């Protein structure tokens, strides 16, 4: 994983950049001040402006509101309705009855009752037992919130790692540009001295020309480096949604203590990695889906009641109020309930398989990041002797050149070796910071990385 393009230039393929000028800061309490930009402030800007993070936050709010809407799902539902009815009921009854005194005589009832008139009523239903369907839906809603929160955290971890790549990549650019500028200045002085020696007959024209060619090559590298740093600064500016910002104040650094064992990072990632948390939430939702599908086979027990507000137009058979308890059992459903259960179970199997794959991927990513981080520490420490040797060699060759013991090409080569060693040391520091950030992001512990450069057990690379 890399979030910044570092161009390979200097002689043996080292990187080259140039330093941006400080400009006016227009964000937050940096407004109208040329203040240094720390990594923590850059992170605050990023969190406040990232559209990707805003989308994640909106998704969390949406799932939370949806989950809250399901909290009272097992409660009563009360509705009020009003209708205007037009209709008629015909009653036609004929029957013979017998009385002790009068004897048998016929009774007849032949009436037409009008149903015309308004009706208004309140109806309530209350599920008592649903076979676990309501609780399953509520659980799914809560796990959907967990998924959204984990997804938001995953987005934040990814943005942190990306910011580390851009921020410290620009720091690396500034550091290398200073080296390039210093080398160019020395090459200019070397050229001036070579011109002087040529006039005095101390060196040949060819040797003076070789010094000039070396100086021109260095200048070309410097100009390319200046363009490359513009790219690095542009990437950081676009990420932060801030065109102008001051010099970066958080330096490159490297641990001056042993890195925690690989097992520690793997175990931490398996517990706190946000990607795995997202998949676990999906698995929990799938399990709730199985419960909901199986509930379709269970009987539904419910309580109900109705109260009529307008009694004037009621017929004899219409109640003023009514209440009771009912049971509903679906014998046949047009939807295949067995297939629904199998579908939910297959969804859970799919999520579990995805979780196994993701776990393997997280393990691999953590192991690779740990190995690269450890290698960067080793490379940085080993580069110290190389820098010391190259520095002493340049001093020797420079002094010997003035005494005629070494040629200008010897001095140029010695200077190039020192530059390569210095760049290698800074590159190792950048590789450490970049991979250390990725290691924390994969382990779900990016908050710990935020304090890493304040640790007393670090070497600051200036």
C-alpha cells in the first residue's frame, strides 16, 4: 500500500524533491498565520473535510435512526379511521310461537334497515407472540448499526494511513531537496575552483569540463526534484481540501527500541481490525435473518380491540366496542418458506467464508507491514556507518583535490556516494513511518500511532 509517488532520480535511483515555501494558512485557528502544520492538525482538517468520512457518518446516523424505529416494534399499534357508509340491510323473519293462554300464533318481521351514515372508530392490535420474528428484526437493526460504525472506523483508519503516506512523503521530499540543494551549491563552488585551476594550468580542459557536466547533471536532478515536490504537495493539499498550508512540523522518525513482536500485532488485528468487525456484523445480521425466516412457521398470537365513537347510526349487530385474543397460523403460503430459510442459511455461509478470507488477508497484510517496518529500522541503523564513511571519504578527496592527489571526478564521485547514503537513511525513515502507519491501521490502533512520534524512544530525522 502506497499513497504517494516518489520519483527515483539521484544517481543510483534515489528520490528527489524540493521544499515548498510557507504560505498563509486559512483553516481553523491557522487563519491568516504562517504557522507550521503538524500531523495532528492535518488529521483534524482531514476528519472535518473528508467527503468519504461524511458519507460514513451519514450512513451511521441512518442505521441508528432505523434501529431506533424498531425498538417499539413489539408494542401495540393503534389507528383511527372514519368512513361514510351508504347501504341497506333487509330483515325478513317469519316464525310460529306458542303461548300458554293464547296458543300458537305467527310472528313476522320484515324490515329494511338503513346503514347510511358516518362511522368513526379506534382499532388496536398488539402482537403477543410472533415466533421470534420481532426480536430477530430488532437484532438485525442493531447489528446494522454495528456494521455502519465499523465501516466508519475502517474509513478513518484508511484515511489516517493515506495521510501518513502523503504527509511524511512531503517531509521526505523537503529533506531530500535540501540535500540536493546543498550538493548543487558545492558543485557550483567545485566548478568555480576547477575554472580557476584550469586558468592556472593545474588541470586540463577535459577535467574542468567533466566537473561542469557533473554540475549540470546535479542541477537537472534538482529541477526535477522541485517539480516532484509540487506533486507531493498537491496530493496532500487535495487530501486536506486546503490549497495553502505552512511548513510541516512533525518530522520523520524511527523507533529506537525493539518493535513489538509479530504475534502481538496479529492478535491485536484479529480483535480490533475494522474490516473484520464489519464482516462480523454482517454475519450477525445473517444469523438474525435465519431466525426471522424460521419464525414464518410459528403461530402468531395477538390481542385486538375496537371502539366505535359514533353510535347513532349503528345497526343492532354493530358493537360499541369489542376486544379479544386471536391466533393466526399460516397453513399455506404462496412464498416458499423452506426456501427462505435455506436462502438465509446460505447468506450466513457466504459471510462466514468471506470472514475467513478477510482474516487471512488481514494476517498477511499485518505480517508484510511488520516485516517492512522491521527492515526499515535495520536499514536505518545500518546506514549510519555508511554515512560516516562517505562523509570522511568526501573530506579526504576534497582535500586531496586541492593538493593534486585526486581528480575532480574523484571528488564528484565521493560527494555522490555521500548523497546516496544520506538519501538512503532518510528513505529508510520514510519507509518506517509509512509501514508503521499501515501496521497500526491494520491492527485498528491508529490512535496509538498519533502518539508514536512523541515517544522518547524515537530518533527524529531532520
